[in-house]
C-alpha cells in the first residue's frame, strides 16, 4: 500500500470521512461526525429525524444581498467488496490507495460516490478566503437505496431559502455538467417455491464470476455482463443434466451484479464440468471487451436430498431469461439511454426466490405503460407476485439556466477542456428536492469518478483539484 500524500483540503476531508463507516442504513455515525465537525468549526448545523444534516454559513462581505445557494449530496455509500477481501463495512475504515493519479480502495468500493461531494462541501465551509453567498449544505441519508433521506426531508424544520441548487453527486467525466436526470425505482418479483424429495445426490456449486459490474444507471449502456442473467443462460443449458436447489447473485438492485451462483444436484460431475468450461469460453468470446475476466466454475458441494420441483425450476429459468435487463430504449433526440432495467439481486429462501431490479427512465410513460406492465405480465405468467417501491421523480432539463451558463464559463477559465452538458440516466435527488422545495435553477457536477458501485471505483486526483477550483469560482459569481 502506497504512502498517501494529500495536501488538498478536499482529499484530506475525504480521507477523514473514509474512517467513518457509512453504508446505506448505517449513517448514524457519519451524521454525528458531521454535527461534531460543524461544532468544531463554528458552523450552524441541524438535522432531522432521518439523520439528514444541514450545515450553514453566512454570506461573506459583499454578498449579503445575494440569494442563498444550496450545495447538496448524500452521506451513504454502496458497500461492495471483492471475493476473499476481509472487510466489515459496519465498523472498518475504507483503506485508501494512491495509485498514480488515481485514488482507489483496497478491494472494496471507495465511497467517492458521494464522499468526494461531501468533502468538497466541507472544504468550502472551512475556506476562510473564499467569497460566497449564504450557503445551505444539505447532506442526505440512504440515497443509494431509494433516496430515503430526501423523501423524508423535514423541509419545515430546515426552512431552506435557496433557489439555486448545486448537486455534487456526479462525476461521469471531466468537464461534463449534468442538467437533468431520469426517474425510477425498484421492482421485486417473488416466486413461490415447491420442493421435490430425491434420493441422496451429489451437489455442485456453479459460479459465474470475474465480471466488472458497475453502476446500473451511469454504466448500463456499456454492455457489461449481468451475472444473474448469465447464470440463467447456463442453467437453461443444463436442463436434464442438473437440477437447481438454490440460486443467488448480486446484493443490490442498483449495482450490475459481478457474481452469481447456483447449487444443483447432478450425478454426472464430469459432464457438468465440461459444460461449464464450454460456457466460460463462450462468454469470454461474447464479453471479450467489456468483461474479459469472466469465469465459470463447478465445484463439489456435498450431498442433497431435495431440489426445486419441475414447475418451480421452469418458472425460475423463465424469469432469469425474461426479466428485463440492460438498455430497453434510447432517446432518439439526444442519443442517450432513455429506459433501462437491471436485475441486480437474486436470493433464495425456503418459501420463495426473490428477484429485485432497478428501473429507470427519462420518460415517465415508459415506466408506467411499458416497463412496469412487463414485470406484471411476466410475474403473472410465471405464477409469481410483484411489487414496486422507492420510486423517485426525474429532473427536467431547463432550456434557460443561469447557473449552467456560469458553470460552463467557470470551467472554461479553470478547467482542462471545452465543457459540455448532458442529462443523466442515473438518478439524482434534484427532482425530489424540487418537488419538495419548489423549482430551483440547478446543476450537478463533481470530480471524475470511474466504476462507482464496484470495487474498481476510483477518483482521478487532478480532477478533484480542477472541480474544486470551478466550484469556488462559481460561488464567487452567484451574486
């Protein structure tokens, strides 16, 4: 592990935040840390019952009459780790590695999404030389699992005054500003399980692994393999050779799953191993660009006396084959993804198999009249139940935006390339906040973050410095 040499305040604050566990649903510690930070630096701070934190700082001289500005991000992070990595996200700090011009973690997600955004806010709040309007820094909880903090925001308690919103939760590429995003939510399909008793038979664990995974919104267009879908293809090919008794894959709806496994009963282990080896070659040809490390294995796993009955097994394979996965439609005008679905997690229980997906679209009609009816139809045909939850609105692009014009101007002066702007397929809290607080002139940007939601996540260090200069220059111009 290399020695870390951080002299930029954003990176120093990020390093401090990385010592505090902050997986979704486990934000009490980091919420306390932020309140203590505010007290130590003489900042006005408050939080609500959902542990959302607001840090405030008065306008500097000359900006007393400028409208207040909201800086916004979330405190939770996606907790993913590579197989074999010993790390307890509920208590262990993230181990940071400086790798050339990139900062990454040691076998886990880095938490730059959205720890870097938080760190930028803390740097702004403690920069005594910076000129700025009154600042309202909102840091929400459980964004990664349905924007639960933003949905529970106590707007009456906080009494926000800002009409300009700078969201710091994107980092898709250097010099690219986000000016709108898709809406979406989560879908669960529950398949009832019936069992069949069999004579004692050898069990085998089939594993699909070595995939890159990634963010189900920002990286869904890259064509990366979905481990759950791949496992379904293999199990369908093994019908008549192996009978499943358990399936599992992925952990979160909004993460493209990197690994999936099935427990099967199979008397002919040699034939099973031969088919798995053949599938590995097939997949390495198919995904030679996006997932060159894909691997398929079959190892002995003891002896079993029961498997899914024939009806359950057929319905399982049908759902793994037919549940929507990947890009579903493109925006014909912008040439970007309009609608997508990600079969992020599959888990087996005694009474049911649970399939959970993240769905997104910039077109509400696609969700309401295209994608969700597809889940309803597939669940009905397969004798399963389905439900939708945690839906959030999109953020609509505005043709005229002062903050966007100023941000592009600031990047031209302080950045490293000609800036661009785009709407994002991934979800942001901007739409929810505007629904609760009223329409605001908004923009989103952040340092360049690669492979979020996976252990390959990294942030480019020079981009941190560039984007902080842009943020501080932008605040100086928002009079």
